């Protein structure tokens, strides 16, 4: 598998900036060993923690329930980001500044931690009932469009129930219909997001094939219901 | 610096997660005793277990196939 370097789209906050030379020194020390390596790890963790705190505080402005756990989430995210950066150090190709590249890991891990935190006190339903979401909301513009939507939703519901394996159905309904974050499902199953993405991909392909075999085209509904 | 999971890094209490994992296994046809053991042991990847069962693998065999290396296969 080819490791892909995160694309640096977000610059670190000013407080985390160090010079390009310092970046190179930090990277060299991280790739080395001994006391210099340990100091570099501590410096990287401090950088990631600043990034995580920044991201968590930003999220807290929209989600008051996060405020009580700000520091806990930031620390956890920085720890996870540090582990991820160190594990992927060899994949850094120098296409961006090292600290910018590392900062992306903090953003990702903070997003994951925030999603998990949102589900901390919620139980994933034992019996997924996400299929209830597949009902006609009357969004189609015309009576003909509404009939088409009803037919398609009914076919999708039937295809989910008949064309997917039990586990494909479980994952698809949880993530796409019940809205359970994929990180949360992965954590509870003791697996990885990648494994679940693969299952979702297979399930969606199977559904598309099933709908096509019935002469239905989901894109037609998109065109009808889009204003 | 600590790498232990904190409350913020978890998406549910251990009891709730274990209950949920056990329910998934029971629904997939695992017997109650095996479901309980696998649910409480985070070393098992339930996703892969359930995929194997989906493909027709008997639950007990799936558990043996995916048992961590340090687990004695004779127990499964």
C-alpha cells in the first residue's frame, strides 16, 4: 500500500511557527536517536498540542458541550497525532514544511476525538432502524417526481434488506442512515476506518447494481429534487 | 506524556460498548458464551469476524481464524 502524504491545506497558527531551518533540525532529530530524539519528540508533541487546543477551542464555539472536556480532548488528540506522525515519518516527502505536514495530523485526530466525544454518552442502537429515514419527504417538485421518488426509496429499502449481507447492512445503515460517525463504529467493532470504508464501498456498489437491474437510476431523483 | 485512552477518546462506557459488541455477535449467530468472551476482549476485530460469518464461515471457526497470536488456539 502506498502511504499518501496529507495535503497541506491549513497553515499552522502563528504561535506554532518555527523557521524552515528549525523544521529541518526537528525532522533530523526525530529520525535520529538519543537525547536529541527525545527532545524533538517533546517539541513535536508540544506543537501538536497547540494545534489540537486551537482546533478544540474552535469547535467549542459551536458545541458548548465540548468546553468541559477541552483539555482532555486536546491532550488525547495530540497523543494520537504524535503516534501517527512518528509512524509515518518515512512517508514525509518534503513537499511542505514538516510542521505544516504534522499539523494536519493534529487536525485529523482532533476531528476524530470530537466525533467520539459527541457519542461518548450515546449508545449506538442495538437494532438499527435507519431504514425509517428512507421515506418520501415530499421534496420532489411535481407529482410525477414524487411518485418516482417513492418508487426509488422503496427499491432502495428493499435492496438494502435483500441484496446486502447482514454486516454490510449493519455498517451502511449505521453510518449513512443513522449518522453514527465511522470512527465510533470502527472503535466499537475493534477495527479500522479503512476496513469500514471498504465495506461501505462494496455495499454501495451492490446497491447501485441492484437498482440498475431494476431499471432505476438514483441520479434521476437527484435531478428531480434539486431546486 | 500519557498514551492511555482518556474519557475524551472513548465513544462509550466499556459496559455499553461490550453490550453492543455482544449483541452484534449474537445477532450473527455466535453462541452466548463465545459472544460474551469475544465482546469483552478488544483484541478481536468484530468487523472481520462478522465478515467471515457473512461469507458462510461458522462463528467458532471465525474466532479461531482471527484469534490473536498469543491466544492458545486449542481454547477456541
